[in-house]
């Protein structure tokens, strides 16, 4: 039984079909519903029913059109095993709809009730040290437990029977912020079945993992330990991530299949993920979901708008279609070291930034804090007394603006001519063997992204196997794990006229985390006409000179040209060091395309210089020329129109050069000037300005 489930999980992870419920470029599949959703998480089970109408009236007054409910209400929906109480949920949905709200319904499986964990303690998660979780938190179940999946499927089925054809329910959220793995006996059995399916024979595993090293040779799959950390074979640790991806994908599919068998196909099915969460491959998990959704929080209260935008683009890339912002903070959180509130105006900025990057929904967490529980100090729109918190006025303004601008944004999608490739395998492989404690692959990705996003005003973040034909420039920072198949696709992109840029540490490993026999960039070395002679972890900056000049830090590679037409763009100046005079950046024309290798982690100035060169060579121009670096410009195109979302993230007013005839659909720009933290949503006739 467990082996069969594990094989199904692997199949889902490796080759899941595209979702049969393709979502248009608007919040829902219901044509009579608002094209953009704005709302809040509401927990009616936490409050007296007499209060519901008051809360919903305040939500409506705030400009909301959506509530998300149910995702933590298992003990209320199923108070005893097999006994379901939907009467209160019926009344809550009716009350919400009576106040003009669409409803997103969450399956409550992130927090199982006490009767379940007490009667069936085997469903509880076990950590890597063998300690079993107790009741009282959330996400304390084992993702591998067949029994738990049975209970989860049952409650999802019962909910879908009741609400699957309720037009007031526009979508479903499976579970909530999945992530922690388990190391219980069922997980171990699934692990062994997963490895058998992945490698076919133990001899193949031994060969791919190089198990003769340290006498790790295995005679059977049952001998392979299940570990996530420690001094283990890097192949084992990378395959653990593949295993968790397959297991979580199957866990979510267990519920989505139950819902889809009973639901109106217009109801979307999704799950909500978290900021740069590396617990599993999100591209794989989302293949059979209708849309992506994520929870955007800034625990420090000091947002880096470029880095935050990169995560929006990553989430958009999961499905390469518009997404939902299922949770965002109304001011502050309660789980950071210092839970500083966002500055006045920044909650509004965050909402509009999300929409600019492809969000068709912005929901806040939460409406009102429970009087007790682990999150009583988290920011909320109302206080525990039911009266508005100061942030509600800003959120109300934002919600009304979103509604006003919705006609200009409906059926539009983000525009980008630059693509960046994000590889979970590469991130994990570097995290497992960083060689320099400062080599954070997320920060390195963001450093590449920053000047490209500011200058090009649009970047798509895509998986390595995506169709790249629409992008003149493709940048792959630290593509550490590179399969032969992926290398062939990238080479074909270049030969077709595309401009490919590889960052440091690219082409080192295959998908078993083994070194390629060739030097970097492995299977792309012949295309590049160069190879990496040696790599060096840096504890001090090294100078760079040439077409791109400045300094590098953290990581540097000496690149040796092998072809006469491979050009050197920059060399190191490292007197007395291994890198002195060695090429750092090389490029080669391949037909009408090119491939460039950047062998170092560039500091901001040379990174900007390189970005400008790359954009110029690919003939990519900004949508709005001359915009200050505090100004974020995002374009959404579709339905024969172009809509720009312009946000001033700075503390000073800035001029914005907009085309004649642009219509201000929402915001507070006046005479071409945007105040601090200002927003302008501009509708431009035709799509041409978006396609520059």
C-alpha cells in the first residue's frame, strides 16, 4: 500500500498534467464575480454569531468583496469522528454572501482536532531525532500517514459534497502553509519506495550516489537511511528534497482529487505557500493546481521592494499565470525578532506591488485577533474589542482603489522580456555545500534580479524547463544542478537567437548532486567555448577590470577560454593571488544568440554595469524611461490594452514621465508627480507600450 502511494507521488511530482481548470487573467472563473478580489481572513467560529453581521458590514464598508474561512475549523466542522456540523458554516457563508462577499473555503487539515490525535497518535509527525509531536499547535501531523490522509480526504469530500456547487464559494485552499516533513515509519517506507521508483535498481543508486566513498555501498533500498541534515551523502540529502516534494504533492492531490470529483469546475483549487520556502519544489507541487497563492509578510517591518517583487515573480512563475495573495500583513506580525509595523503607506504599496506583479487578489490576515491563542499579538484590522485599528483606514483606501481600477486590470497579465531561471535543485545543492557561509543562493538570485528589474521594469521568474522563446534575455544565476536535457534546451534557445547568461557555480552538478565529469559549466562548456579552471571562496573583495569593472566578493571563478571566438569581458586584479589576470566574465556569439558566463558574485556597481550591457545587447528598453530607482513600474497587458502600476517606494516625491492620453484609473499622482509612497494605476490605449 505504502509503496503504491509513493510511486503515485513520484509520478505526480515528475509528470503531472496541466490543470484541467485553466484560470483566466482574473480572480475567479465566474464571469459575474469581481475581476479582482480584495478581502480578509475571517474566523466566524471564534466569535459569537450575533457579532457576524456587524463584522461583515464593516468589511463591506471597508471595500472588501472576499472572505477566506474554514482553514482552522476542523474541530467545529467535525466535533466527533464521523459527525459533521455544517449548519454554522452554512449560516456564515450565507451571511458573507448577503454582505456581497465571495468565499474561499479552506480545508482545515493544518490543525487536526484533539479527538483525532488522541485516538490515533500514529498520525503525529516525528522529527529527525525520533521525537513525536504533541497536540496543541498546527502542522503536527505526518505528511506520510495513510490514516491521516484518509481523515483529510474524508473531510474534504464532505465539504465538497456540501459546497462544491455553491456559487458563493469561488475557490478552495488545500490545508495551510504546508512544509514540515516527518521521519516516522511510514515516511521511511515511502522513502524506500520512492528511491526504488527513481533509480530502478540499487546498483544504479550506488553508481549515481558514488557510494564507494566512505563505504556507503547499499545492498538493498531498505538499507538507505532517511535524513534531511547531517554529514550525509549530498545525493541522499538532495533526494530527500525530491522525496518531500513528491510526498507533499501527493498529500495535496489527495484532497484536490476529492474536491474536483464533486465541485463545479469553475471553483479553483490552490494551496498557500510562504516566502522563498525551500521545503519542496513549488513548480512541481503546483502542476496540478489551478493557480498559485502565497502569504506575503515582512517580519522586520522594513521591506526591500525589489526582493519582495522577486518573490511575487517566483510565485507567478509556478503556474505562469496570475495568482492570489492569500495573506498579507495589516501592519505587523508577531513572530519576528522585532515586530515593527510597516510605515504609513507601505501596506498600500505592498498591495499594489502584488497586483503589478500579477496578483488578482489581495487578502489580509486577519480581521480580528482571537482573545487567546498563539497569534493574539499579530497585526489585525480590528482590535480585540471589535473597533478598527489605525491601519484599517489605509486598507480601506487600498480596497476602494483596487475596486476602482479593476476594469482596467481585468484580463491582463504581467509583461516581461527578461526571464530568470530559478532551480530548487540548485538552491538545495548549494545550501547543502555552500563552501562559503555567505553564499546564500536566494540573496545571489536577488542581486542579479535587482538591476534587471529596475532597468527593464519587468522580469519573469521561471523553472528551467519553461518555454523561453518569448524572452530575448534569459539569466540563470547559480544554475548549479544542470541536467543534460536542460542543457540541450538552453543550447537550443541560444542557437535560436536568445541571449543566455549563466552565473557562478553553474553547470557543476547533475540531478543526483554528482559532479559532472567535465569542468563547469558541464554540458554547456562546449557551447560557451570556455570552462572554469578553478573556483575560490572569498573572505575579502577582489578587484575586477575590463568592460565590467569594480569588485567581487564571496565567490570567484577563473574562466579559461577554449574557443577563439570566446571574448573576455572582465578579468580579476588580484596581485599575488590565484585569480590575478584570470578571466572572470566571458561571452560568445552563437549565430544570432549568445551565451555569457559570469564567474563571480559581482558587487552592486559591476552588477548594474553588466545588466545595462545585457539589456542593451538584447534590445530591451524600459517601459517608462528615466524613472528613479525608487519608482517601481509594472505593466499588465491583455484585452487590447496596457495598464501600468507605478509605485513610489521612496520617501521623496518623484516625477514620472507618462505618455500623453494615459488615464489615471486609481492612485494619487498629480501633474506627472508621484508623492512618497504614492501609487498610480494608468490605463494606456493599446498594448504596444507594454511590449517594448
